[in-house]
C-alpha cells in the first residue's frame, strides 16, 4: 500500500497529525475536543463522508457472512443481525477507545474456515466451533495485553507470514467458485468444472467481472453494487422470491450464548484454536499498520498511536462476537477507502458503526441474496489476499517452498490449520536440511514440533 510522501513518523505515545489530510481544521465543540479533529487536520463533515465511504466498501459482509455460516447449520437471519451488531460494536469501540479510522467486522476467510473446515470438515457442532473462536480470541487478547505482539510477528518467518493469508485467499476463492457452481465435486478427479451454461455459473461469473471492473475504475462500493445487480437479475428471472426490503430485526436467540466453551477445549481442537489466534494476529496487525501508514501515523518499526488499545478492542470484539454467534472479528483493509476520503480519527469508524445498526432493519433484503451473488466477492477477496505471494524470493527455495506449501495446503485440505502446520514443519525441515539452523527461531521450532506431535498422537488415533 502506498503511503504519503510527507508521512510523519510517530511513536506509539504521540498524537500525530495526519499530514496527508486535506480537510480544513474543525471548529470547537465536543467532537473537536474528544477526537482532536483540528490536530488531525480534519473536520466533522470530512469524517462523516469518510465513514460512509468505509461503510459502503465493507457492508457486503452482512450479506456474505450469513451465507457462509449458514453452511455450518447456523440460523442465517440471526447471523445477519449479529454481523450487523458486532460490526457496529467493533467500529464504535475502535472509534471511542483507540480514536482510529479503522472499521471492524467478521473476517473473510476465517468464516469459511469455521464453516467448511471446522464444522463440516471435522464434523463438530457449530456451537463447539464457536467455542474455538472464543478461545482463539482470548489468546489474541492476552497477547495484545502483554504487549508481545511485536515479538511474535518479528520472529515468525516472512515466508509464513505471507503464505498464511495467501492460502486463506485461495481457500476463499475455492468457496466462491463452488458457490457459483463453476467448480463441483467429481469422483474421478476430485473436482471438475461445473455446468458453465447454468444460471448459477453465468450470474456468478457476471458478479465477479462487475466487481473487478468497478474496483479497477476506483469505485469503492464495487462489491455491494455487484451483489445488488446479480440479486436483482435473479429476481427478475424468477430464481429467487421477493420477500420485502425492510422489517423489524429477527431474533438472535438461536445463536446468542449458544457456544460450547467446555467442548471446544478438546485436545484435537488445540490446533484450530491456535490457527484462529495466529491468523487473527497477522490479519488485524497487518491491516491496522496498512491503514495507519496511509494516514502517516506509523513509525519505522510499524508502530502507531494507541496500538494496544486498537488490538484489545479487536480481540474483545471477537470474544463478544463468538458469544453472540459469529466468526472472528478483524480490522478491514477497506478502512483505507475512508482514509483516502479524508478520515483521520475514530469519528470515521463511529459513523460506519452507526450505519451498520441501520442495516439491521434490512433483513428481508439480505435473505433474498442467493449464494452465487456473493461468489464473485469471495473470488475477488481471494485475489487480493493471495497477491502477497509475489513478495516471496523465488530464488531461495527454503523461503519460497514453505510459503507455497502453506498456501496450497489450505484449499487442497480445506483447512487453515493444516496449511499453517505444513508451513511451519516445511520451513524447519528445509532450513535444517540446508544447514541453516540459525535461521530457525526456537518459537517456530516449538510450534512445528507441537504440530508433529498432534499429527502423530492426536490425529493418528
């Protein structure tokens, strides 16, 4: 992500000025004093516009998340409301506690991992799966509270830090192709191409092309526009039934507090909990650094103001989300669209959060969205996440091979945990086999050893 040429380097304790902002300083008042608008060279109107922009780029999650989690047997209507609520809580919390223009919502990728790998793949109940998300978020909160995030991120090899989100991107794309019917199961070849002339395939592909074309032209709400167009065409062609647009929010009783905390502490699920915690750490930290860099808030070591408060808000929201009934919550890179519109303070995030509350009343509209209408969004997100593989040094096989193995094992096994495990083990074996022992951090070696023990003594019985 490009950063402003006049970026100000700031320590984590300073209140930096967003030098790249173009808004006029705000006048006095409560909002000015609380958010320090003048100090950030912004105004209330600019922050409101930025909040709306951020919201429009990420509101697609309220349509996509219920589609994915319903595959795990969860009530789609309840998940829709919970997605809106937890996104609102996360955004408003980030604005009030950390005063940063960063929006939070359930993470793409981890929702697919939860539904297809943990619940469907491992055969556990969604209640137990939610328990693993809860404990993973608790681990993330402890890491953030103790301030050891930098130590973890610094000592995990770059190839694995790139391979993990790239693999998640490939996994998301696989789900998208499946939703569109482009890829189907085959007893002969495991997977094969579906009926490309079907309405499902045609509209799924159309949605993807709309997103990429609009996004390439700088339209921030490309995903939302695509979902709306495909759903409208499906309705006109009689493939879905019109059920209305606005209504009172459905009950969340079917998901609220239904997680199984005791059952999720099974030894066989420790790798899943570790994966949720590790991926959350990478995802949130990387996104927050990227967004704050665009504002000019970060220093040379990647630190930004109120980093601990931001990470704690993120992890606490994930804990609350699991209890309410949704997958891991994370910072959204779409927040950078709001920053590009001039957002520099937590007021941007709060505006986005308030808009998520309003969306709760559009549950009938969300219920009409067919699976293939969100397929293009899944493939698009997969492209964005897997593009990081280009940063790997292909000349050093001890770096490129672990990244590749990590990435491809996730869609091939339909499991983030297996991809993470394969990456850590491959890295240690290759470094040791080429007599580059010193490059293996003890923490990385320990994780690889624990995964080997899991495969040998837990999964093997």
